[in-house]
């Protein structure tokens, strides 16, 4: 079967390895192949000192993401959807900036494949959003989506999913409102809440019950910091959120939001 697929690809004049990146930016759909992106006039070698996924320095051939976001403005909202259902919500402004933190679409070269992310796992390719100097703009690990299949322009989360909203009577800087912002950055990529959201990796965090209702507080904090320390199974995908990613104050606010939403089921 594999030989037949390769033969068909050759007959069609396409490279066997060609992967397709889908762009849905509100001005029609476009596709970029790996081959075309590797040959893009702005493609260049980039060095990433602290790669979030590989946990070590990495080198890639990449294209500045801003070069691919034709028609997108800093007030727009984008979503990167991975092959496994991971859906990263991202404001466009950081993706468009020229520096000091800069977003790149790293493109896997079949002649120099990237290493696997772990035992039994594939690489971060064929398309991976990486950053140079991410600390300059406070870029979080969830803003490094890998195995990307689609980049698309969408309305902001608050507009698309009103079921996620805290009580509008709460002050803008309340722990629950700040926790909602942290939830969007760190949790919504994999989870839904009240059935709302695009993440397809983890369970819903409010229906039928919130984890704040069935976990003792200390164990819930342990789960967020190091999931495997609380419940261990080989297929687990949830990463741990260390203090340098989610401070103790951030965690307090995130839990304040989840506790608040336990009283706001549809």
C-alpha cells in the first residue's frame, strides 16, 4: 500500500513528504506545502536557545510568521490547530511584531528530520511555531504549538464562547477575571469548559463537575504542577505547569476562576 501511495505521488509530480499548511485568514483559503515554505524568499536558519517542546537548544529553517499572515492586523485573533486537536488561541499582535520576541514557522526538512518528542511520539513537525527571544514578550509555552495543520482567523474567545465568561458584575481586575485570562492562555488549548471551546485533547473542566469540586485543594495544585505525581498512565498528555510558567499567584487566580465557574454551569 505504501509503495502505491508513493507511486501516485510521483505520478502527480509531488514530493512524497509534502505536508500542507492551511491558512484561513478571512481573505480566502490558502495552502503552503513544506517544499514551498522551505524555499520561501524569507526562509532562513534560526537558532532557538530554549525550545519549549524539546527542552534544549534547537536549530530550524523557518519563515517569519508575519510573512504568511497577509491581511491580519494586530487587533485580530488567531487559532493554531494541530493534527491531534490541540487548539492554541493567540492574539495576532505578538505574532506580527518584528522583535525583540519574534514568531517563526519552523518547517521540517525531510532530508533532515527533527527528533521525536518522546518515546513512541512523532516530531514537532511538519510545522511548528517557535520564538526567538520569547522572554522579551512574556511568551508562554502554549504559544509554541507544534504539528500545526491549520492557522485561522477567528473572533475572540469571549465572543465565540460566552459560556466561558465569569459573572460580568465582577471587577475587571478581580482574581476570577484574571484567572479567566490565564485559563485562555494555559487551559483552553486542550480543554473545554461548559462545553465551550475548540480543544479536543483533555476533558471538560466544568461539566459534569469542576475539578475544584472533586479534588482536595492540595492535590489539585499537585495535578497542575506535575500531573503524573497524582495519577499516572502512559498515554497522559497534560504537561506540568512549573512556577516559572505559572506563578503561585497565577495558580491562585486560575483556581479562583475554576471555582467561580463551578457555580455558572448552563
